[in-house]
């Protein structure tokens, strides 16, 4: 939803500050990182979450995606430190006897997978379209940017719902968990590309008129290749910022889709799905089913957002 | 003297009523997850809609608090011959617009309910004749005996002929109507309440009908109905005292509601039976890794699946004790019998049965399941998936919203399922409906409607013969015996796996006294609310 | 002698940074008399703009005035409370920035901006302020001022905008105008007009002007006196003819050598080797010593203090121990 | 100006046509509505008849033609669930959604701008840090969770605010408003906050960033050099310049607010278009879904147009040269 915000600033910055990122990386970035305790903690938490997700299968008491490992007998056990807690269910279990901690670890994996792949896909689409629009200009540029305009006025969640719905209706009922994941990645990827495209296009427009492009063309080097070498480093900073913020947004979008019933199925729950399921048990006093996934999601997104904030400020020396 | 005294008493009562009723008549706020979908009582055969309309419309008969058929617009009836039913109509009843209720309205309603576009055509056999004898007597002449003719009539609501004719509403509003008819936006019944305003999906206000022929058991002046689809919001509205009655309460919230100082939960067994079915019609399953044959055609595999499912565990854990495990495909209220016991949960026997059938290593199959239709439906399916995994049947669960689910598994979708869960309430409140619709052979050339909802494709000609005999048998003990034989036969075939009757759970404010009926129809004309 | 309009004594400005405290201005002193134009010249980073900003009290954190004093007509202003300093700004000291394109708020009509400033400082009615604004625009040479007063900044050309900026700077009849590179962003053809305008206004109103620029040519043309700054210090200060004709400080010599003269003699422009040190790496002793052709041991250990040489003042050891002899 | 408006309008029509095609083709495949319309015990023959009467058996191209023809006259057919004309239903629900969206936007604008200005001007104060933290938490928790938690706290536990619905509404012509009754106002509080929280965060951060940026511009420095009061600088000059992008974003975000109302309305059972849409999705009520999409798109393009025009009013530079390159 912040798509309208970032381009305003990044486009300008990309144009105004070629190579700023590279310079910044040398010293300032690392310095400002070390200076901010909050950022260091956020980075630590984010890293921790990624590690937890990667090693989920090693760390978990059970594989919550494998129904054979779920014991209905063990359902609705409260966390270990409460009176009714039972080992090994540190954070308790849910209605199905799913260990909440394991479910969080595996859910984290799904959420991050959807988020990261979604962001990578949207980045790839956005960069490609941005390069195309900027390089060719004219009608191609007009068309791509008009599409971007239109898309920008539609919130990502609605676009994702639409794509989700289209995919569901096209593939009918054949969608299993993995294809649902692919659909989510696709939906998120197609909803978030605009900012990248605008940033890259802005940078291309700046570079296009520079002498070296003409020079390269004179000596017979393909201009696109040359430009790519200049454009991409210049936009790395803004793109990194967009990607970080979008990662958080993508994860929330997935959670929201799942609240509206279009997210990951309950047999392979993401953090968002876990919250939706757990939400139904809040009044029943089985708070741990929703509280821990909620906390995990909030902590993850908070950390990523903090990193994104810091990155944006750090790459923009004016704000320091 | 006696006349004087009674006159005095009546006057006193009248004065008292005048003095008391304005203060004691209350507004009841009611929230349901479902919606009142049309005001035309013949448009949609759906229980929530029928229950709502039951406050403004009435049938010739009604169902009492114990679901027994009781007289309503018909004071009494008799069957002079097995194929002739005579109904004596109540006199002095008026529709909400003041029109008197007469035999003409019954004849008219009988035609309208069977007309094209009605969703209730089966309420009266198509070839039955409805004859007005006098203004308050009507005969129904059938071509074959039907002992349960009135079973579904509690939701066959009588409409006003004059009103319908005056408002161009003689034809029923079809479910697929592209323009709303007058009758779908307005009501004119004889019932205890009058709809004052109706904003679909938002709010419907029922005002009390001061001229109702029956003495009200409620003390309400109006009912404000709001559909609240989100379960948490619905519960919150009850807990915070914003509504007085909600239906349903999610099972996990029942304890919370009971613990609340201003509300409680009414629970009881529902008539709906939840069951699992296996496709035993196709030669190869649509969704399985077993090719060239159908494992569910093997009775040992069906028994294995049956024995692998621990319904008691589902009851304790998923349903929180609020279900009644069932051996039969109908609820005990419909067919009470002590002769049936559920075959024991026995995973080891199940494994052995599978091995005997040649599936020692199990197989893979996809299970279809709704996730917004029955109480904890998806959770039950997930639990079953886990249980079947322990006998090496790897189940891929496809839990979907009811719209997509029904589109796929029902007859119009081509019964596209290999393993599924479904719930069924015979709306006749009679076993025959289940024997015919769910367990009868599909594709019976003589009876195309047989096996309409038989998603498993179970087919046993002997069973169908029994079902046919049940339909025409008027002697109830002989009839029960036939039903029993049919159920025994189906159990021997391991045709279906009945799981349980789910519990119905209504949330009710402590200020409100309410009768809960097992068909889950919320009838607020039995509700009383304390003064505020 | 009358009190100078501006008197800066031993001014020190520091910037706290993560590499330690950087001293941007180190012990700078100078005076400007009524009606006098003082040119402040130096390479970028020499501290000339910072000097201007510290006089008007607009050093942004993390910068701060760490020592010395600034007096405006005898009143010490460097330690005034913010609200009183604000009243000094615009009213008694006007400022002109480098880029007229960005100095004006694009969303307000120029007239509104002038009226706003006038009414902040002078007790005038809206109408009177507007009349004055028209007069001011006329004075700075904007044609049809009664019409242009309702124009937006983007409707003005660069030169015209700088005239508006000047009008804004003088609208409360300040005693001192600080012009920070007022012509740098302008076309060469416009530069001369703006310079002469500033000069004329200074003369007509008896306003003291502090003209900050890196362009010796502008200084030579406009200023009465000139201060040459290097690495946060005044290297040399004196009447403009003296400094141009006879620069004393080796750095000033190099700088003056960079002025193309009309004489067109074959003397090549003197290039000073090397570049100005960064603030974080100012050498010990004389900050110019690594680039100085005349540097000797003392220059590397001891900081030279300003020494009067006639009307000039120079901070160089060359003029201390061995007076004048090695200075050619 | 006219040419510009005209061009935008043509673009808008293009968008609407594209949305129409998407709406139609998506909902053409979104499950069988007949299953939703009739009970489970309806016979196959009856179902087939209903399908036929709905025209669901016609070739796709015929169905699309019919759809476009009707849509152009604002006829979106009759809701499968309610058997009422969809246009009426949507118009009936629109006031609820718009009122909620406007209240949420006002809440977000006022609190977002105040917090943003404060944290830009007092960057290092503890309150600014609190605002930053609040804003981060605001975007780090999913809307539905915030809504549920608020209901749990303010309705169930404290009993201060209603947990669902609009309260009593007053009819003014075809419009209904909850702003004129106490219960209506109380009912607006939680949904507006829930819905506006994200926007508030966004606006706050935008205002802060833009304000910091503006405060560094030459004209602010020059304004300070002119001796203008801090108030005049902050609120006259800096804020006004900050508001240009803020208006754009807030305007564009209004579309998002309406779309995000889907979630808020579901949680609070708010009888608006979003709730209608969610119910329609659940019940495969194709006419409502299609009409909602078209209606929301129409609102979006209208907003974009209005924002563009507003933009030119606020920023005089754009009045003469309206070609606003994106």
C-alpha cells in the first residue's frame, strides 16, 4: 500500500544521486548500522527468523504439515509454563494437536517463502518493465507507465484477490498446497512491481542522455548492456529499500488474503493462516493458538520494517 | 353472577394487559450467521430463510417445541381414505392486510407451491388434487397413499390469494428471477410478526402482529434481526449485550459464553448427521494414485477406513464433547433404535483389512471437504486425514468454501469426488428421505431423483426395494422394521461412515427465555425477554 | 571612529561528527563598516558560507558557534535567544542565497512572500505592505511590478528571481546584507547586473554588505575590502586594491594569480598545487603549509596569527620573524 | 486544463473497459451460482432450467455482449442471493462504506499529519520516538487482528463501544448517515480507527519525510533568513509544501481505503459494499462481484481525476503546464 510513497522519493534520489549507494556502502552504511542499536536488534531478529525458517525441520518437535504426525489426543494443550502444559509442546498445541512452536517455524518458512519469492518476482518484473519503458520510450513507455498508473490506483490486496480468484477459477479445484503457494507468489509478484519499474525507468532516463551511452554506441557496444551496468548499481539502493519494505507488505498481504479465505490452506498454514485459525479460539481462552503466531508475525514484520526504515534513511544522506 | 364475575375478570385482565403490556413488551435483537434471502416463501428451500419466514407466515400444520406436528391454520384433519386427506381450517384468521383466511387461499397456495419456479414443488405430489369443500374445508386427493404427507408442511406457508392476485404475484418467484417480484419484497402472512422493514444483508425488523389468532407465548413488540457472518463478531455482540440471541455459537466459544455474566449457551443435539463417503461407483478413482481399479469398491477397504476413524476422539477434541457419535445415517430423534451400535474403532484391524485387500502400503487419495458449512467441518476432516495417515492412507485434503465444494461434488458438478464429508438433515424428519436421496442407486431409470445426493454412488438393488416399501407402508411398526432392515443392509455393505450428529448451539442473553428446537430453526415466538 | 556595523571577533564554529568535532571556522575576526562591501573569498569548503550563516545565526545542528563573538552595531548577537535573533534576521540583517531558483517558495506568489516578510518586521497594514512591496520590486528593477507582484516564482526568469530575492533581503531596510554567492547560479550576462544592483543598493541605503564568493573577479569589481579565507581561517584581509595588487599571503598570491587580467601579459596563471585539506585532516601549524612553496619548519608546528601590514592583515610566519624581506 | 481533464477521462474509460473484461472473465468461471441459489435437494432438471433461465448456457461471447450492454446502462442484473437489482443493493450500501472510508481518512489525515509534523520538528524528542514506534506497530499488525483485539477490549471487556454494525442511521434522501445519532457515532469509532490506522502510519511517515526534506530546502532557509516566525515557517511554508504529495497520496489511498474496508467491514459486520462483496464471493454472487469491481474502479478513476485536479490547485506550477509526467 505504500506504493505511492516510495517512488516520490526514490525516483528523485535515483536520478539525483548516481552511485550514492556504492559510496555509502564503503563506510557510512556500516557505520550508521553500528550506531543504531535498534537496527542491529532488528537485523538480528530478521536473521534469526530466516535461520529458524531454514532449519525449521531440524528445530521442530513435529512436522505440522504431516497429518500422520498430529495426534488429536494432544490437541489444545496450553503452553509449557502453564498449569496444563506438557512437554515437548513449549508453546502449546492447537485444535488439531499441532505443536504451536513447530507450526510457527514451518509457517514462518511459508510466509518468508511467499514474501521473498513474491518480492523477487515483482522486482524482476518491475526492473524489466522499467528498463524497457525507459530505454524504448515513446509508445512502449506510455503503455507500460499507463498500466503502472492504473495498477497503482488499485490496492495490492484487491489485485492479489483478483489474481487469486482468476487462478482458482482457471485451475479449478486442482490447486494443491504447492500450487496455492505459487499462486500467492504470482499474485503478490504482480501486485508490487510498479515501484521498481518507476525507479529503474527514472534512472534509465537519466543515464540514457549521458555521453558514455552515445560513445558506447559509436564503438559498437550494445547500449542496453552498457546502460544496465550503470543503471543497476545506481538503483540498487532504492530497489533494496523498496524490496525490504515490500517484503513486509507481501507477508502482511498473504496473511490478509488468508483471512479472507484466499491464502494458504489450513493443511499447510503460513503465519497468516495460523492467526486466522487461532483467531477463532481467542474468546475460548485458548489465546496461545493465536498469540504466538501473531507475535512472531508482528516481530518479523516490525524487524523488516525497521531495517527498511534504517536502510532508507542511511541511503539518503540528507536525512541523516 | 357467574357472567358478571367472568366479565369482571376479563375486564380486569384487559386492564392489566393494557397496564402491563407496553412495559413488558420488549425488543429482541437477534443475529444469525445466515441471511433472510427472500420474502417469497416459495423461492428458497433453506432452513434459515424458512425459519425467519415462519415468524410471518404459517402453514396448515406447524411443528411444536418437540418437533411434533401440531395444528396451525388447519384446526384438525382426517384421512377418510388412505388417498384422501381432509383439512378443517381455522376460522377467524386474518392475513396481515386484513384479508380473511379461507379455503381459497389453501387451494391457491397448493397450486402456487407446485408451480414452475417454486423451490418447494415436492411439498405436494404433482398429481394430487386439492379440492375446496366449503370455505373452511379442503380435501387433498392423492393417487397413492402417503403416510407422511404433512411431514414437510410446517414450511409450506399459506399465502393470500387476493393479495397475490392484486399484486401480480400469482406465480412463485423463482430463485433465478432476474427482476424481484412484489412477493419477494413484501409479505402478507397470518403469523405472529409483521415485517416492518427489510434491508437484505443488513437488518430486518419484525413488529408484533396484534391480531394473531393464537395467544402469544412471547412478550416481544419487535425483533431486530441482523446477519453477522463473522463468528468472533457474533459472539462479541452477544457478550457485550448488543444482541440477545445468536445462532450459531462456535463450539470453542460455548464455555466462554456460558461463563459470561449476561449470556448463556443453549446446546442440544441437532438432527443433522455428518458422514464420510467413499466413491464406490467408478472403476477408477478420480483423485488417487491407484490406477486401473478403485480400492473403495473393496468392502474391506471401506471397513478399514471406517475402523480407522476414532469418532470419540473427534467428539472430545474437535467437537468439545458437543456431538453425538452415530451408527446410523439419521439422528435418533428421527429413527430411535437401540439395535445399532457403531463398529469399534480399531486401527490394527484396519491395517490388516487393508493388507488383506492388497494395500498393505496404503494408497493416496484426495478428500473433499467444506470449510464453512458444518460445525468445525474442516477441523473434522483434518483429524480424519491424520487418522487415515496412521493406516498408511495418505489423504490430500481439499477444504473449500461451500460454494466451490458443492459445485464440485454434487450432481450438477458430476459427483467429482473420491472421498468426502457431508451433512444431511432429512427435511421430512423421516428416514425414507435418507434411504432414497443419499443411499439409493443413482441412475434409476424409473426414478431419476433416486440417489440424487448419493455422492458415494453406493448401489444395492435390494436396498432400493426396501426403501420403496418404506415409502408406501402406512403401518408404523412395519415401516420401522423395513427401515431397520435397510440400515442393517447398508452397514453390512459399509456403505457410508456416519460420524455424528453435531450439536446446535445458540447464544442467549440471560434476559431471554427461549425454546430450542432440534431442527435448529430459531423460533422467537417462544421467546420471552425480561424487562430492561 | 564610528562603530562598525558588523564586528566578528575570534569566531569559532564547530561541527560535531562521528569522526570527532570538526572546526569549520577557527578564530576568524573582521569588521564591516557602514556602507562598506566586504568580499569574502576562498575555495569551497574554506568556511566563507559558514561564516555568513553564523553571522545571521542559521548554523544548523550539529554545527554550533563554539567561541568568539559577533556584534551588530555594538550589540552582541551570537548568543541572543532564538526569538530575539529571529527579529534581527530579515530586519537588521538581510541575506541573499546562491540559487534564486530554489530560494523562493514555489507555492506562494512573490508579492505574498514580500508582504509576509515586511509585515513580520514592520508594523504596516496589508495594503501599505503591498505598496511597499511594489516599490521594492521597482527598486530592484523588475518591470511592471504592480503586475508581477501577483506572479508565482516559476513565472520569473533566474535573474528576475534573484532580484526578487534581493527585494526580500532589503525589505526591512537592514543594516547588513549577507550575499552568499549571489551570482553563481546565474548567466554571465545577468551576473553583472545583479552585482551592480547589490552595489547600488549598498551605496543608496548605506547598507554594509558581506559578499561571499569564490570569484575574485566579482570581488575586485564590487568590494571595498576583501578577506581571503583558507581552511576556516582568514589568511589575509585588506583593502581590495591592495590585496589584489599586492597579495601578501602565499595562498592569496596564488588566488590573485588566478584572476585573468586585461593586460594580457604572458605571465601564466599560477596554479596552487594540491587541494584544500578536509576539515577532518587539517595539518598542524599553518594549515596551508603542505601546499606552500615558502613553507619552513615553523609553519609545520606553529599556527600563524594575523599580523597587520599596513592596511592589510596577514596570517603568515613569513611576515613575522623576517619582516617583509622575503615577501616579493 | 480541459484537454488534460478530457485525456484523463478517456484514460478512465479505458480502465473501466479493461476492468469490465476482467470482471466478466473472472466471474464467468468462479463456481456455479446455481448451487448457491437453490437448496441441496433441488433436482438436476430444475438446476438445468435455472441455468438456462440465467443465460449461463449461452456462448461466452453472447454472455459478454449482454454484460457490456447492461453495464453501460448501470444494469448489473439481480443478485443471486438477495434477488434484488444489484445497482440498488450497492447504492444502498454505498453510504455506509463511503462514510466509513471518509471518517477513516479524516482520522488518518489529522492524526497522521499532526504526528508527522511533530516528529519531523522534534526529531529527537521521546514523543517523536513513541510516534515512530506506534507507526511501525500500526503497519506490522494485520488489520483483522487489530480489529478483533479492539472488539475484545472495547466491546467485550470494557463495554464502551458497539462491536458491530452502524448503530442507528438517519435517512437523508437515498443517503443514510450514522453521523447524526449517538449510537451511529459510537459505532463509527472502532471501524474508522482500524481502517485508518494503516493510512495514518503512511501519512505520518510521509509527512515526516517530506517535512524533513522541505525543511532542508533553500526556500525554508531563506524564509528563516528573512526572520519569519517559526510558526509561519513550519505551518505556512513547510507544511503547505509538504501537503502537496500528502494530498496526492491520501487521495490515491482513498481507493485503497475503500478496498481495505472489505476486511474492516467483515470484522465489524459493517453493512457496506465491502461486506456485500465478501458475502458475494462466498456465495458466488456473480452480479454483485462484477458490479462491485466496476463500482470500485469507477470510484478509483474518479478519485484519480479529482486528485489530479486538486494537485493543480495546490501547486501553481502545474496550472500552466499540466502535463504531469509520471
